[in-house]
């Protein structure tokens, strides 16, 4: 067990370190720009916050997690909202927060917490803005959260699109064999069953109509379009594929915003990381 901690921190691969670096760099630019606008009040939201610290699989050293990175941003955000389902991780976060009044920590399912408690603090008409990180471990997020963030017009969003979970448990070559529970997980994440149209095309053989599985990239591109046409984000750049050491794509890191300058900043950060190896 790590020195001074009540639990063993998660071990993360290089792809996660890259993600943390991307979010940190954008959060720094975002806070600098928003802090220069005295009429705006900006907050940071992390819906799967973890304990605030990890261990690098590559080096064995401690790596600050996204909550700690956000707290180190200067100029600082006006508020921080950290959510996690794991009681031990929440306890560690509370230790990080200490008695700071600008940090709110929640233990529980992020879906209702975001919709009922956190997002209402980022209303556009109240001159409030937010940067939100949605980094689920798999299909543990409801589409309503994503769509609400887009419709509010006040939230910039980083989103983990968990294709590894999808391919293992839902997007099978024989869709009729997928368990009902897995289909329901996908429906909750996607918002409805239209993912089937993206994942499969109908083909006719000599006797029957068959469903052919489409490449994962096709599903990703349809979801990207959905972030704009359904959720209402104006700018959704091409997501960054996050790969493990053998080249398998674990997830795609999406960004969505209402501002062209936000897309430009993230585009520059993505390009700097897009060619990095994942040894």
C-alpha cells in the first residue's frame, strides 16, 4: 500500500497519463481565458474523479489525478465539484480538499448528482460557465447528462467514449446473442437504440437478410455527429484514439463546446499528442 494512503491507488497506463495531460493543458487555458472576464464565474466538474492520485505503470511513480491537476491550475477556478462512487476514493478526495470552501465532493452515482445538483450551478443566464470531465470506466454514463450539458450552452466537455467496453459486451458480430442487460447499458449511454443503425448494416444473401457489423470508427463518427445534432454542441472536433501498448483502442477522447476558440485550443493539444507512442 502506498505511503500515507488508506488504499492502493489505481495503476494507470501511458494513455491515461496523456489524457490527464490533455485535460490539464486545456483546463489551464480555459481558466486563464475565463478569469480575464470578470463578469463570468467558471467552475470545474469531474464526474468520475477517483482519489486524486494514481501510480504510473510505466515508472512506478505517483501521478496526480485530474482533481489535483485542476486544483493546481492558476488562475484557479471559482468552484470545484468532484464526484465518485467509491467511498475510499471519496475519503481521499476529502483529505485533499481539507476545509476549502470552494471544493464540493459527492459520493454516489454521478448521473443524478450532475443533473440535480451540479449542472444547475452552471446556468448560462447566470453568467456561469463550466469545464466538465466525464471519464467513465465503461458504459456507466447516461445520455441525459451529455445532452443536458450541450443544451445548457455553458459547458465545455471532455468525454471518454468507451469503445473497448462496447466491443466486448455489446457490438458483437451476432447482435442477437447480446444479453439484454448489455443492450440496456448501451441504450442508456447512447440515449436510444439508434446505435444499432450505426453499428450494423443490412445485407441480403441468397436466402435471408443479414446484419453486418460496421467498423468501430463508423460508430464513433455517428456519435460525434450526435453530439452536435442531438446534444446541441456547436463544435465537436475529431476525437483522439487512446491506445494501449499493443495498439488496441481503449476509448476515444471526445471534446465538445459551443466556442470556436475552444475547438482551436483542443485541436492544437490533440495534434501534439496524436503521434505519441503508447509504450
